């Protein structure tokens, strides 16, 4: 599982918007997802 940070931390570079997180998810899984479920989880 991956989280979308709302702020930067010592390890994470900064906040991820819902759209940026979703776009990254689509890129990683080749665009094959249930969008409603993915957005719910994000």
C-alpha cells in the first residue's frame, strides 16, 4: 500500500494531490483499474 502524503517529511518530498496520485497509479498499472475503487482508496 502507498500513501499520498499531505506534507513533506524527512523521507517524502512533499504533498501529492489526488490527481497526481491517481495519474501515477495509472502509469504503474498500465491504466487497468476500477476508477471508482481507486479514487475511494486514494
